[in-house]
C-alpha cells in the first residue's frame, strides 16, 4: 500500500505562486507514475499534470501548461507541484495520486491511479 499526503495549499493572490508537496509512505514511489488532479465545488475532477516514475515524461493539461511545473524526488519519496501565475479559476482542492502504468494516454484517467491523497485546498483571490 501507498499512503499519500498533500501539503502546501493556502490562499494566494491572482498572479502569485504556490508550491504543493505530496509525500508518500508505505512503499517507495520510485516505481509509480504520479499525477495531480483538482476539483472545484460542483465540478468534475480535473487532471492537471502527471509525471512518469523516472521523471522523463511529463503531461500537462493545456490550461496550466507554462504556469505549473511538476517534479519528483524519488530519494525523498515526494512529488512537487510549483504553481505560478495563478488565476481565480485555479481555485480547487488539489489531490495527488499514484499508479502503475506507463502509457501517456493513461495519465489523465483517474481510474488508472491506485492511491490518492486527501487533498489540499488552494484558493486564488482575484
């Protein structure tokens, strides 16, 4: 089993930056693909960005490309999400997830992920 805990959420002004972390325990995260999803009240869960177990492949949704950066440190068993140029529409609960898959087409599919964190709230004021 893998346990995931997100941290780093909070309130930020539009145009500002925020960094999220996802710490894993139970098993090493090095053999898992990982991703970030977000969900705003009344909306569907949305894929944000994913990264392969080795970090050599990264997939972004168009709405965050150029503003958000995902990275991972397998030695620390942690995945990061650096968010810059934040917009009010980025407001949501952000979840990290992990799964064993390798196809790029799977990263945006929530059902491909086996483990999920509890989420961290990100609020962007206009």
